[in-house]
């Protein structure tokens, strides 16, 4: 039992390190998109606007206007993507608002219809838990966009008294989970395993349900965080003052 406890502790620490590295990397990418790519697109819009003025009254002006609108939409998408990659977005706006931003970003690509549903009164789950849940939602949505072949993505956040549920569904081709689990390591992938490991780190679980031609459903369930006791608060204040 002691060996098992040490193994589980070690696995949680490894997973936590992986999550921190992922968040740091994604935050750097988001910053680069915002600072470099965003600035280049803004400069391109300025140059195209000057060209549009020069071509006023010519047959080429509508084509330049169309190019400006395309660059403007691309700039908006880049800014939205940089927000969802930035770990600070969840810290500033919370899980619900961050999930809404992610679904709006996907919808604006024009490839998918999206729906974001919220059941119950939202409550904070803690900064770390909300960041992990947001990344899990992003991974599940990315898998659906890459592999499902569907057109509709639905994300549901359910706030219950004792637990929180995050559900990601698509209307794609679906698959046989048992067949996938029997594949070799080089074919099966690690997406579902990573989701389950992260859910367990939060004290919850992740369940995937799918059948051919019926789409796929990913359900992530985690317990509601316990309220901090007065003793814990006092201990925290004493630690900060030491």
C-alpha cells in the first residue's frame, strides 16, 4: 500500500509538471501570436488601406476591400486564439467565460456550428482546477474537430451542489472505443488516457461514450472543491507571514 501510494504521488507530480510545462508553452505561443503575428497583420491592414485609397474609383478597389476584410477577420481570430492559449485568461475571466470564448472562436472559423450550455449557478472551482478543465475541454474539442467529421459541437457545463460536470459532444462518425483500446501503442494514442489522468488528479473521472454513426460524448466529472476551514485560513495567513 505504501508503494502504491508513492507511485500515485509520483504520477500526480509528473502530470502536474507536464501541465505546468504545457501552460507555459501555450502562453508563450499566445504571446507571440498577439505581439508578432498580430502586429504584422495590423501593418498589412494599414498598407492595404493606403492601397485602397490609391485605387479609389478603379476596378481593383473591391478586390482590395475584400482583402482588407479577410485580414481583419484573421486578426480577430488570432487575437481570440491568443486569449485561449494564455493561461491568464482563465485566471482573469474564470472557466465559464473562457469556455464561451473558445466556442465563439471555433464558430468563427466557419467549419462548425457550436453551442455552449450552462446548467446551475456557476461557482469557482479553484484556479488550478479551472485551468486543467479548460485545457481538457480544448483537447476534447480539438480531437472532435480533427477526427469526428461532424458539423456540430456542443459544450455543456453543469454546476451541481456536490460536483461539476463538463460534457463535450459532436455529431460526427463516432467509433468503437473497445476496438480502439485493443490497438497497439503506436495506433491507440494517449488522448483519452491523458484526459482520465487529469480528471483523477482533480479527484474525478472522465468517461467517453461513442458508437459508429452516433457521434462521441466526453464527460468529465469532478467534485466541488471543499470550503476552506477557519483553521486552514489561519494556517495560510501564518505561512504568508513567516
